[in-house]
C-alpha cells in the first residue's frame, strides 16, 4: 500500500471515530487491499 493511500485511509478512519461514541469500524479487505470501511454505531439508552 502506498503511503498516500495509507494516509487517506487513516484520515477516513479518524473522521469516522470523531463522529461516534460507541460502536465499531470494520475494514473490508479484498486481494490484500482495503476496499471498504464500515461503521456500526451503537446508541446506549439509559
């Protein structure tokens, strides 16, 4: 993976993290390359 691609993916992950309080982020890999990011956000009801 090129450094530029890695930086773009890292930026995308950072943006996703900043918008969620609970949940998960999944990296989808195909042929050794990240092709998709999935965000699964949880909402806690007290």
